[in-house]
C-alpha cells in the first residue's frame, strides 16, 4: 500500500486536541471553537446559535463535537439547521476533529463546532 500525505489546500486542519484545548493551524485554543476551512472563532456552545445559523448556504455539513462523549444536541438547534439544508452530525469531539480533517483534505464544504474534552 502506498501512503500519501494529506494536503489541505490552504484550509486550517485540526492539528491536535486534548483536555481543554484544540490546536488548529498551529494555534492553541483553550475554549470551544467554530472551525471553518478559512477561520477559527470562539463558540459559546449549544445556546450560541447565531454563528451556526450564519453557515446556512455556506456549508454542506456541520460536525458538532459534543466533548468526550457523543450526546444529543438540542432538538430545536438541529431542526433549525437541517430545515434550511445544513446537515448536522453530532459526535464526540475527537471523532469530529478527525472527520473534519478527512473531509477538509477532500475539499468538501464542511465546518466543526467543537466543545472541549
């Protein structure tokens, strides 16, 4: 099998994560974040819905990292996003980070809203 290094075509990959932090594009963030291919901003969690609804039409899918474990996201948040055509995939934050990077390398229109572990 031939291995090929992933390239991110100018996008910001999630380089690492751990207890209370994410390292994205070489910068450490010690709070929940909203990661897009071209930017990283602070995110206030499930009640901070405006930055997520602003993504409608810009992304195909949003991964929501729910911390150390996968938990249900608020039903009204999911419905508000999905009813406008934005796919929402909740998963544990470590899995969301890895999945984001794979699809970023493929050039997909994705984002990740991540709670720290």
